[in-house]
C-alpha cells in the first residue's frame, strides 16, 4: 500500500464521521492532517507504508517523537484521540483484527486557565475601532456581536443575513456537531449591527450582492484569519498587554456572565458545549478573579 491508499482510507474514515456525527469541516480537516502526518512519519522513519499495519509500538514511538519535537502534551493527546477513533472505526469495519491504539494512555494535560480580559479591557478593545469609518463600523459591530453573544469565531465570520433577527434581538447559528443555537445578541450588539447594516455594509458592497453580514471592502466574505488580524490590530490600539485572540472574547463572555450570577447550565447552553464539564473551567476562572480582587482590596486579604 502506498500513500495514496492511506489517503483513501483516511477519506473514507472522515466521510463516515461526517455522515454519522456531523463533525465540522475544520474538525475533519484536523483529523486528516494528524493522520497524514502520522502516515508520513511512519514511511520516513519506520519504513511502514500502510496505516493498517501499525502496531502499538509505532503509536508510542510517534508520541515520543512529538514530545522530542517540543509539541505540547495537549497536541499529543489530541493526536492519540484521533488515532483511537480511527482504529476503532477500522476495527468495526472489519479491516483490522486488533486495535493498535489499545492501552496507549494519553499524556497528562495541565489544566491551564484561559487568558481572560476584565470588563474594562473588553470595553477598551471593543471601542477601539473608529466607528466613523465604514471599516471601523463593521469591526465595532463584529466585536460587539462576538462579546455580546459568545459566538465562536467560526460562527461569527460566516453569518448570513437570514441568521439575525434584530427585531427580536437574536442570532441563530449552527455550531459543532450540526447543533443549532438561538442566542440573544444584547442591546448594544443589536444597535451596532443595525447601524452597520444601514450605513457601513452598503458602502462596502458598493452595489454588489451578498448574503454575508460582515463583508470586506471588496464586498467578499471575511476569513477567520483576516478577523484574527483585525483583533490583533485593536489589541495594540487599546494598549492591552495580554495575549488576545477572537476566542478570548468568548472566554470573557462566559466568565463575566458567571461573575454576575449566571448559572453554569445557562452558560453551557449559550456556549453550545455538549458537556457541562467543558464549561466548568470558567467557574475556576471566575473564582480566581474573585480571589485576586479579595487579595487586592480587602484589608486582611
């Protein structure tokens, strides 16, 4: 079997996942990349050209290789998770008699807390765009929407006109696992989107047709990378000295809700987490924030 056969096997696996679980395009691309890199390592270092001939030792060797290359334990754990799912699938399909990933344990991952912006920093970041310009008006509307609704950037960037109901103040998105959520936008986000749709978007489109809400100055849809670059620009403008990404505003959305008394189950539903344990990290963040405030401001802190 050559690399082309491995590609066909991986494609068959990913197509089956898409049909069975409705995984997103980005998740499937990540699965493919991990399996292709593993396949290339097998060929170049182990003289193994067939993913069906992998042994337990090969998987352990690859994880050790990843460690030697300085990859984080989280990356290795993700790779192993992909391998386990891949080989369990092949086992069910009758293409293997033994699962080579069996009994391989994932590296322990330190539960680092996400970087969180305090409310004043969020305000500074969101207010950084010059809303007197069409681009600045668009960027202000995007930042307000991201923080106001807790969307993933992959849900924000491709938003279509029919997904937002400004009269009701809600946005409808299809999240991970093809699960639909209807989320409140909040008054400020609704107002800025209305302002942008009335004065910014028509100028950016210049008569061109599009069903995308947030468009570039060429009238085309925006990419996730382009929006990431915009966030970095406004981080500099606002003078924030923290590592910030679009996802940071989603973290801030969840943490600030909990700080102000929201219950964990409600935040879980708003974020679209399948498991409440994923959401629980924000309770730790909120707790750390309160502890720091106590130490700074209480006379016996």
